């Protein structure tokens, strides 16, 4: 038996470094003609890639999304909630601030630039970010909404990927089947709501008032009308939902519980140097670490992305304090360090949660009328859509896909095409993988790799922090002090 080939970094085909020059958006694309890139999923990250690819005339691209239109966490667009990165972390600015798809150009197109200027806001509301992305999505060519990608296969005879899709009608029903061929694929399928195992039966049961935070706004009126509500999860989403419910319920009759496994209602790390963990410098450092070291480091960095914004913590405390002004305490219980062991229904309208406190080693029961699970999101497994590529994929010791520094899946060398990934690489690239602030930079890395040239000039250094003792070549040498000319006394 011949030994399997050893895993090797998957390199793009050198023959594709020079691309045919054809104008974008290729309105006369032949059905069987291969594209240069097919994107699967149109969330912020693939939308960023599409926007930065648009002015590169040599690329023939198409992006597919099963939803009928762009939408970004629509169930969490709570009034007043802001994104946790500055507005410059839009789809393109940190790679190309002159792009027509910047957030500032969006404001200009809506005649809102001066109001934004006087508002002096660094962090914009989530609803505004969603509206900006929808503006880009409605304007860019080459985006195909209502198209569900079913499979990706490698066609060795044609040296191309086959991408099968189903075109959906307005009701989400299958309308037509299609196939396109492409030299390269980029996966931007995003994340999915995470539901802890003890609560899955309740979420899936009809009529049970247990919902994930992703659907909060769809159920907000019913939750406000419920006698007692429990929020599980004490990250940012849980804090925003608890605050919204608290503000919407009468003083003295709040009847709210807020609990989660984390040991404290901890603030998110938001110091200037702490934020440098979301720079390309840290990403390169993290990727170069051995796999066990990466896994240990990730486990200890939860407060970089799973804590609560300080302003939200302050607002919650202010609202609770306001309700004590006339005596008494609000009927709200906030308990960290608690996990839900099991859960079940009581009668037909209530839920019973069996709780355990890890530090006290104590247990209790909580009966509630509704539960909101602010338990976060998980990366969607790539195996679902890449089943046809499984024989070619290289994996690490925990059976996760190996991903090289340029966001390419490490595939068998017989596959001459490339599969790029976006927000599926936390285990190889670190906490910055899902961060909006790195979207434009990652898109630029992918496009530079794809075209074989510096389509977008990127900085070699992005942080004051030097991560690790080994200096990387990307870091420019320190600036040398200018040579001084000696003064000469011309007096005779």
C-alpha cells in the first residue's frame, strides 16, 4: 500500500497569475464557462470580498445566498444597540478607503453625512450597519440572492470546481436547478445559533416559550407580556436583551432572571493595547504557533470577545438603581456562575430549569414562563457543503480543516483550484476571525492571493505590540534617526 501523501500547504496554480482581462460584471457569461471565483454565502465577509473584487476588472465572480435579501442578525437589531467596532470597520475602508462602498459614502448617498459628522459617533447602531450592508448588497452586481448552494465537487477532468445550486422562489421553494464551474471557491457561510443540549428539546418543541437570541425581536412582544422571563447567557447579547426587557417592564414587577456560566458579568477587554489582538500582526503570530499552543491561547482569551461592553453594563446598573429611588429593590435576579443541567415543561405553559452553581456545588430549580437563550453562535461545519471534497481535505489532530496563512484550505496537491474560507478559521487564525474590523484586510489578502499580484497594498505592521520574540519579515525595520550635519564655525 502506498503511503498517503504528507500534508502540504496548498499553493495556487502559478499559471493563473496572469488573468484574462474582461470587464466586470461579465453580462454575457456562458453557463459552462468557468468563473474565477464563486462565493457561497453573502454575509458581511463575502459582501466585503465582493465589494473589493468589483473594481478588479480581471475577475469574473458570482456570489450565492439562499436568503431572498441581505440581513444581518435581524433578531438582535435592538433599538440603541451598537456594533462593537468603530465605523471604519466597514466592508472596505481598512483596505481601500477610496472605495465607493465605504460607510461614509453610504451616508453621503443618503444625505446624512453632516448629521453623522455632528453626532460625533465612533460606534454606529447595529440597525444602521445592517442598512449600510443592504445598500451595498442592492447595488453590487454579481450577487445572487434566493440561490441555495447544494454541493461543491472537484472535477479532475476539467480541472475545475462544480458548484450545484437551487434557485428558490419568493416562498423559499425550489424553482430551478443550476450548476456553475469555477477555478476557486470562497466560503462565507457564517455562524449558526448555539443551543445547549439540555435546552434543545424545548427549542424544537412547538409552542414552548424558549427562543434563541437570534429570534428575540420576533418574540419581543410575547416576552414582554410573559409573567416571568429568564435570560440565559451573560455575554453582550444577553446583556442587551436583559436591558431591553428591564426597560419594558413595570417597576417593582420586573420578574426577570439573568444567569449564565461565566463567573462574573465581566466587561469586554477594550483597552487600546488589548484591541491589538484584532490586528493582522496578532493573526500572523497566532497562525504560526503550534496547534496545541493555539488551542490553549484561545481558551484564555474569552474576555476579548465574550465579555460585555462597559456602556451596557453601566446602563443596566443605572436602570436597576433608578428603580430603587422610591424604596425597595427591583424584582430582578442576576446570577453568574450557573449552568442549566436539565430543563423540562411544567404543565403546558411553563418551563422548569434545573440549575447548578459550580463554585458552591449547589443545585436549585427555577420555574419561568419564557426563556431567551443568549448562548452565542458557532461556526457552521464546512463538512455539510464540502462533503464532495472530503477525500482531498487535510485535517489537524482534532479533525478540523487545516487552513494556511492566506485563508486557503489545505487540500491534496492534485486539486489545483483553491477554496478560501471566511469566519471558519478561529482555530488557525485566532479571535479576530469573526471580527468585523478584519473583514476588509482578509478580503484583500484573498484577492491578492487569487490574482497573484498586489491588488491591494497592505501595511506590513499594524500593532505597537510585538507578539512573540521571533520577528516576522512583514514587520518593517525601525525607523532610523536622521544623520546630523556637524555645525562648523565659519568665523575666521
